[in-house]
C-alpha cells in the first residue's frame, strides 16, 4: 500500500504540469474541399507525342536503316493499315456526298412507226419510221432537317481518324521491334566476341 501511495503522489505533480503545457497556434484549421467546389477543374496529364518520323536514323547505322526501310516497304501489316485508311477516307467522301446537291440526267432515243389502223385519219398519221428522243434533267438536294446525314459524316470522319491513328501506331511498333531485335543481335555478337577472346 505504501508503494502504491508513493506512486500516486509522484503522479500528481506530473498531471499538474501537463495542464500548464500549451498547444502551439497552428493557424486556421484546413477544411476539406467538396467535389462541387472543384467545378470543371481539369487535371492535364503531361503532353506526350509520337517519336520522330525516322527516329532510327539518329543511331547512324546504315544497316539498321536499310532493314527498317525494307520492313516498312514490304510489311503486310503496313499495307493493311494503309488500305484501311484509304477505305475509311472513301467512306467519309461518300458520306459527305450526301450533303451535296445531286444532278441527274437521263436520255432516251429510238425509231418508231405508227400504225395507220389506230382510228386516226390517214392524213394525220405520221408515215414511215420516225425518230424519237427524250432528255430529262433533275436536281435534288436533301435538307437533312434531322441531321442524319451530318451524323453519318461525323461517324465516317471519326473512323478515318481512327484508321490513321492505327496506321501511325503500326509504323513505330514495327520499327521499334526491328531496332530492339537488332540491338539484341548486336549485344549477343559482342558477348560472343568477348567470350572467344578469353577462351
């Protein structure tokens, strides 16, 4: 009991001194922002970009340049990507034609002989074979009141942009794959040369 009492007496000054401690002034307490207060704030990512068109020439290796040029010229993947771009552009051109006026022309001709037994007087009936001809022109324009044709054109242009992006992506993908394989081959050749030197 005496020990417990002694410990309790020692705690009294400690508790009294803790009341004298002051908390430093940290300023105004920060308040979390609500999602509504951010409004339409944009958080832009750092701008990126495609590699230079012929980036591999920066290595100054004529053999690497020749290999990549041959691959790009003869690659079925590149040919397919370029064909998709041409098809998408043709579809966009066709969709854009719907917004333009259309002029149609038709012509017909022939030779006819009218029968004299049609009930008309003989003097009023053309005699023999007679030439006939007809020419017609028509101009039409779709006002596109509901925007259907404009929507089709926007979709076709979007498809063309996507096809261009695919083609632009195929080119660096193929060239980087060739450059990586070329670098691996050069590294293996250097390892072999070093190994043969020490053996």
